[in-house]
C-alpha cells in the first residue's frame, strides 16, 4: 500500500533518493522520477509496464528551466509557453545532451511542460532536477484523475502518492511540435486547437492512428486510455437496439436513456459543459469498468473545443470494443 498525503518534504525526499512517486497535475496524476537519474527513470517504465520506445514528458517549475533542457527553441514555442504555462501544454523541442536517451527513447526531441497544480509547482521549484513523468496508470489503461485511481492501479508498486485532490482539468496536455515554419499538434489535449490558434495562428494537426509497436506519434497507440470492458462508441439508441441481449452500461454526454437502469448510466455533464465532461471522463470510465455489465455503450460529445480531445480519448478507449464488434 502506498502512503497518500500532501507532505512535500516526504515527496522531495523520495525523489532525491531516486524513488518514483505519484504527483498531482491539473490534467492527470503523473508518475514522477528525477529525470537526470537513469535508474530512477528506468523504474518509471518498469512500474507502468511501458514500452521503452515511448518517451516521457519532463516537468519543470519555471519557464527559465527550459534552457537547461532544450536548444534552438523557436520563438513561437516561447510565445506559447509564456501564454499557456503553467498549464496543460507540452512542447517538443530539440534536446540538450544533458537529457538521457532513456527519457526521450532515443529521439533528438524532448517533451517539456510546466504543470499548473499548486503542490506540484512548489515541489518542482524545490527540486534541483526536472521530473520525468508519464500518467500514473498501467500502460494502455485509463489515466488517473484522483489519488484513489493511482492507489488502485499502482498502490502495490510505489510507496508514495502526493495527495493533490481531483485533477481540475481531467484530460492530458496538448502536445505541440515545430517543423520549419509549421506548428504541429501531435496530441489533442485540454488546450483546444482554437485556443492555440488564437495565440499563434493556424496550426497543423498530425494525429496518426497506429499500433503500439509502431508508435511514432505521441499518445497515438490506438488501444489506449481503455477500460477492460469493451466500449462501443456511437449513437446510443442504435447501439442499444443491437446489444439488448447484453448487460449494458451507458456513458452519456448530458442525459439518461430510458430502458436502462439509472445506476448503470454515467452522465458526464447534465448541463452539457464540455469542461465538466473532461473533468469526469476518466473517473466515469473507471466507474463503468467496475460495474456488473458486459459492455459500455458511449456517445461522442460535441466535436469542438476540449470536446475534440474527449472524442479522441473515447475513440482510443473503444478500440477493443470495435474489435469485439467485428468478430
Ligand atoms: O498531461 C500530461 O501530459 C500528463 C501529465 C502527467 O503531465 N502526462 C502524460 O504523459 O500524459 P504520458 O506519458 O501518458 O503521455 C505523454 C505522451 C506519450 O504519448 C509520448 O509518446 C509523448 O508524450 N512524448 C513524450 N516525449 C516525447 C518525445 N520526445 N517525442 C515525441 N513524443 C513524446
Ligand atoms: Mg498516458
């Protein structure tokens, strides 16, 4: 069992000893280690069962630290950092040699972000090193947005969870890279495409759908963020008519469906707020996964703002469900 409390000194102590701990961020909980300690970083991959070819994001506590980690930083990257940090934006930049190839999975680019969570920001400002931190879930499973989610998945593999309450945003950071003059979104996240374009003008979106073994685009593993139960995505009444013989649970945007018991339905936002949907999504998937049901039927949410990232996560969560359906 991991200790769960908000003691910064303890967190700092574990990290300075080369241990791996869970940390809160505004998006999801992370599994953090000293990015300059290769053995500690290797533990992160082992604890998550994460393939070594999938690199980690470095977390920093102030913007100036970016220069310790990256070189040839485009001015537009600095403009984005100044606008959105601390916040759910990750920048892909040319890495300095001080960063181990283990962190970046041999890529010449390093992913950097400054999270917007008061406790973790304080922690990062006290540490003499950046934290390499992926989401604190087992590889492929749903990301944790509450300390209890981390405890359930990893409580027997780590000794400390820094308590920071529920993640206020609930969807991972938006990942952005730069090629020549182009600004490229590689992972849809909680900062919307619209919000980014308001600051820097038009961007390209490269979200490729590929398998685990050929993961080249961040967060692009098709079966990802996935509950153990199959999840089918689409028009719920249609799905219900084809699955009436199974025990179904429903993940709904803003309303309950008749013909299914209310206790087998999770409504993400009764008022139709996409921000509330993002806040609830990963907890809702875990709640449905724990129900006595055979299959989760889910709606898409409106495809605008943070809704695009929510639909992206739902699509990846449904991958196994789609395979089941095809058989
Ligand atoms: O909101 C977030 O970004 C959370 C919190 C904990 O900060 N972190 C997170 O980490 O979502 P993770 O590891 O679950 O997802 C990070 C994604 C991965 O898909 C990885 O492939 C990509 O970022 N990534 C990291 N470093 C990269 C690099 N050097 N080049 C390309 N992709 C990279
Ligand atoms: Mg993750």
